C-alpha cells in the first residue's frame, strides 16, 4: 500500500508541479514529502526479508544507468546554455539523492535489517542533506571562492533568508545532535508495540 501510494504521489508531483529549485506552494512541498515518506515506509516494512532477494537491489542500478545518470550528464555535456537548469536541480536533488538513500535502505532491509533501523538510515540521509553540509562542501570541493553568504532555500525557510558562511557552519553542526537522537530512538521497540509485528523486526 505504501509503495503504490508513494509511486502515485510521486507521479502526480512529476506531472503536475514545476520542475524547479523553488517550491511554489505549501501543497507542493507536502506532496513531495508525502511521496518520499510513503516510499520510506514501503522499504522499512518490506515483508520478504531474505538474503536470497539480493537481486532486487539491481533494479535501482538499471534506473540509475538507464535514465538518471544519462539525463544528469546531459545537463553538463549537452545543455551548454543551461536552458534547463531547473530540470537539472530536479533530477539531481529530487531524484538522484533520494534514490541513493532509498537504495541503501532497501539493501539493508532485504539483507535482514529491521524496519526501525531502515527508518533511521533514511532519516539520517535526509537530515544530512538538509543540514547545510552539502552547501558548505560545494564551495570546499569545487574551484570557487568562499562566499560571504549562502542562499539555500532549505536553510532560508528556517533562518528567514541567506546567512553567512560561518553561520551556515553553525547551522550544519546544529544537526549533529539531531542525527544522534534519531539513531538512538528505540524505533523497532515502538514498531513492535504498535503493530505487534515481531516478525518484521529481525535480530540483525
């Protein structure tokens, strides 16, 4: 049910909302988050935990190699005028990174990982992305100068506008306790109590 709902909402977002860096409405943001949350739940509660199903992890490789990587590389090699810059942002940050997070969690779950730990993996991936770490490292990893301010929509929504590079470092560091807390939560115990689903929570 989660898988069908997530796929349906993701298709709705792709077909009916602008492919850009800026989120136009609160409804658009909710729809994007809902699609990702449903897919996270589908993986965390995947019912057939077996190492013999490892071949399912090959499916994302086909998606990456057959669509995402060729599409993203085209924005670099083919779109010299950067006419589709917003599409590039959509494919890289709305597709590629979430797909990596989901793939890692799916591999862990299929290999016998518990639902709660799967949720922790996916939540940690999301927190790291939105923490500002990527925004800081973009300037550190590329041959560009350090700016006075960083203008990132996911940071602006909390700070009210662009903040200095130093303040962005503090913003990123503030997420470290969040990662620690998330990974210390007894999610598997809560899931077992809520659903009575001990069979969904392997020892590993």
